[in-house]
C-alpha cells in the first residue's frame, strides 16, 4: 500500500510539473569579484618522533567448529 501511495504522489507531482511552461527571459551573470593581496597564516608545529619498524610474530587463530543440522529434521 505504501508503494502505491508513493507512486501516486510521484504521478501527481509529475502532472503538476508538466502543466507549467517555463521560458528563460534573461541571461544570468556572475558578479564581478576583486581579489587583492593577502597573507597565508604561519604555524609553528612540533611533531612527535615516530619510530616505524616491522617484526615477525606468530598469532594463534582459534578453531571454530560448526555443526550443521541434520537434513531430515525438517528445520
């Protein structure tokens, strides 16, 4: 029912929009902008020292035992 109502509302909106006749009567124009000199901000940043290295490791992965239900149970 919800899908039908949505489709009906979209149909009414489409009919309403198609009943309009729109014609452009004047061209648009962007405003003129004057950009004068400026200054970018300056920052003093103290960063942390980062030590990046790799090492090999052995990780134990748990074993997962999955028991499938019997096909004859009807489930």
